[in-house]
DNA sequence: TCTTGATATTTGCAAATGCATTTAAACCTG
DNA sequence: CAGGTTTAAATGCATTTGCAAATATCAAGA
C-alpha cells in the first residue's frame, strides 16, 4: 500500500543508500586492485580465496553465492587458482555431481599477504567512525543481509 | 599504531562490512537487472542515466566518478545511450576538450520507468529496519563516503 | 610564438564476463 | 529399474570490460 517512491532527484544521490554503498565498494575494490594484481589475483579469484579461507571445502555453487561471482565465472576462476596451486578440486564422495574446492597452503599464503591491505582499506574508509557506530552499522547490514535470504548471487 | 588486523577467519565473513556490502549490492544489482534489460539498459548505462537525472550536463570524467564506471566504459555507454536517443553529447563552450552529457526526455522516461523497481528493491532489502535505524545507517554511509573524498572511481 | 607538458576523451585490443547450452549424475515415478 | 526430470558444473561464444595508447585541446614557459 505504500505510495509511489519519491524520485531520485528529490532525495538526492547521496541520500540513497544503494548509491552510497556502490560508491564505497567501488572505492574499496579499486584500492585493493593493485595489491591483488601483484599477487596474480583477480576479483573473482580473491573472493574465492577469501571465502575458502573462512569456509573451506565448499561446493562450487555455494562458493559462487558466498563469493558473489557468477557460477561460470567462478568455475574459470577456480581453474586459474588450481593452475596456480592455490586451491584444489575434489569430487564429493556422496554426490559426484558436486565438486568441492579446498584452499591450499599457497592459497592461504596469498590471501594472508593480501588481507592486511583489505583490512587497511577498510580501516581507512571507516576512519572517524566510533566503535559504537560501527557496531550499529554492522548490525543493520546483517539485518539487510538476512533479508536477502539464500537467494542466488 | 594499530596492531595487525585480526584474520578474516576470526571475525567471520558476516562481520566484515565490505563483504556484507558487496553481497547486498550484488543482490540489489541482480534484482534490477531484468528490468534494466527490458529497457535496453546495462549497468553503466543505467548509472549514467541515474546520475544525469540528478545532475545533468556533466563532463564525462566527473560522470564516470559519480556513476562508478571506468572512463572508457562510460564513454562507450554514452555512445550507446546517444544511439538510443537517451542522452546527447555537447562540447563545452570554454574548453573544447570537455564533453558534457545531457539527458533527453527519452532518457528521463527510461529512468523513470526503472526507478520504481530500484526503489522497490531497496525497500525489500531494508524491510524491517526502522526509520530511525535507516537514518543512522545513512548517516554512517555518508561519513564513509566523505572519507573517499574525490578519489577516482 | 613555438615547444613541452598536462588534461579530457576516445579507441585498439586482449582478456574477462555472463548467458545459454552441454555434459554428467542423481532423483522420481510408474 | 527404465524414462523423464531436476540439479551441478563446465564450456562455447558473443559481448563487455579495462588497460594502455592515441588523439585533441589547453596551459605555461623560453
């Protein structure tokens, strides 16, 4: 029953959260791009490693969801990571349609080398935001995240 | 000076704001993709229209920054929008290196057709977040946005 | 004014992306 | 337990992307 949404021009770009979030993430991603390049990583490869560093042995489909990468793109990113010796594929024992991906020591090392830059960029972006405010911010993000449910991508 | 950042595995993906924001924006962008396709819009084209609908007559370089699109990609997106009659290019009077972009009525109509879906997706994502919480969230986003300054992309 | 250097946009080209299709395996249902 | 359906991952292919180079214009100094 809500009325029609106010126009974007009325609220302004910088009062529309999706715009701000896209802009912030664009900056974040740009900031770590150079370091990724040094390590031979692309965004899909980096994201796969990030997720695997936390939840190893995932099935490719789920990995794509968590890494926020198209399934076919991820499949090829895994090819590249495997060629680099950073992950390995292994068929699932019970269901051989499933392919599980495991991070290797080399993969962990690469992500460990990148992580300080990610954390540093994050710290730069959130400079001047108090811990309390950050906690509230994360709490809201988590509520929004919960609204996504398990929808693909 | 700050000690080394805790590892991602220690804090968890869903406590790391950049991950949550990337995930949320991925969902947002995926949700409006179908509507964009119906209107013949790609993400760069849509973003250009969105920015122009608020700030018309911008120079291409600035438009790229606000639209969060690589310059060369935007240049081609403008080609396409121009071919569709949704924007027009005009050389700047004072400095003819500059190209200003103006949205046309057709461009406004296309964005107006898309906007309800963008606003609706936004509303879905923020369902259950109180107005107060939303205000606080936006305020934090704006602080972070201010930290970006005028850095490119 | 001519030269050197900076800035804005476009374009060439190789690489990356995503949609649609294919292949392979598991699940049902009669 | 065969046939049809669903699900997972990989792949073909056309399009898109982004880096680097080219082009065009302006600015500053000799």
